[in-house]
């Protein structure tokens, strides 16, 4: 059935119910002449007369009554389904797919999901753990989570986490044999544990800053990993210095297994953001999750 045929049938049923072209035109937001043309077109297409007019009212013919008996339940079903869709729009439900790094998933996303999801059983969330920069449009993700500086300009970005800091650390056993570095330049004399980046396969250059002076330091050592837990394991075993996010090492520093150095060269920077296409029309479930994740200082 073509769309214009459904419009014509709806017009016919409204006229039959109102028993008036005037009232039907007002209800449908159109003119009487346009409605008359619609009915003539429908009757011509069907080859039968559907309505008769008297001086007092409009009535359905026998053919019209037969059509009404079939048409009314069908249009009522359509109206009920449209109503259900409206409820779905307003009620948080559906699946939300998010690509995120492992650290953001553990530190930011999961604490919120753990609180939110029991209250909204119809909301489903899929987290894809990936440290690379995923094209969320091409890969059909609803959103992604990355550091603010990594987000494309054509995306909406919502801050969902506090400031972060890097930490340069080493084990007491390592410092027993090597003096602690006082400046980034001293790192050239130290064994360091490298991080292999997932995006381009290169080694992470340690990003240090003090007084507006930014440095990207290339370090050397025996070991390189693409996994932070392995970097921490090697660092606590005394294999060299590591540069990781501060909250990775808070407990290890607190219990003395690692010692922070170059602390003045590790200022805070903007943390994680949820990003999604600016043209996206958010569902109730997505809007709910964004609001729950939004970072409030």
C-alpha cells in the first residue's frame, strides 16, 4: 500500500465517524475542498461510492460500511503501536554500545553502571574495550570514551571524569642502585619501561610539563609492553622506571612498593569524555546514561 492510500483511508474513516466534512476537515487540519478531492480520488480508485451526502449529514454507503468494518480495527492497531513507540521513546530502554579504554571502563563507566542499571532493567549496555581510536560511526557505536584531547572536533563531548595525572615511579630496589632523577633530562641515564601504543604501534613518549614547559621524552630500557599491569609488575620488580596514570599506582605508592619521582613535572590534565556524533538524536536510555555519567565538580 502506498502512503497516499493510507492517508485517503484515514480521511474517509474520519468523515464517516464525524458524519461531516466540516468537522472532519477541522480534526484533520485541512480544508473541506481538499477533503472532498481526497474522497473522490479514493472512490475513483476503488470504483465504488463510499459516502452519501444529505442536507443534514454525511453517511457511509453499503460499500463504505463494509470498508469501515475492516479499516477501523486496522487503524486502531496502528494507533496503538504508534503509542507504544512513543512510550518507548520516553521510557529508558534499549541497547547502548560504547567503545572505551580499559582504564576508563574500570575507573569511570563501571561505577556508574553498577548503580544505574538495577533501577532500569530495560537498559542494556555493551562496552567494547579497545585502547585504539575507534571510528564510532563506521563501527556502529552509540558513543566512545577517550581523553578530551583525542576527540574529533565534529563530536559532542561530555566530560565524565575528574582530572588525571601521570606518575613516574620506580621500586625501592631500583633506587638502591640508581639515584632518583631530578629533571626529565636525567631519564637518559635510567632504565625505563616502555609502553607500546595500540594506535600506531609506536612507543609512548613520556609527556612531562612544568611551568608551561612541555616535554615529550623518549626513554630506553630492556622492556616494552602494550599492557599497563605488566609495566607495573616489571616496575615493582625493579626493572626500571615507569610512567603511568597516577591512580594505577596509588596503592603501590601508599604501601611503599613504588616511589614517585619527578612529581613536579606531572601536572593534572583533563580526564575522560564521552563523545558521540553531533547529529545524533538521543534515545531516552542514552540521555539517561549521559546525565548519570556527567562529571560534576
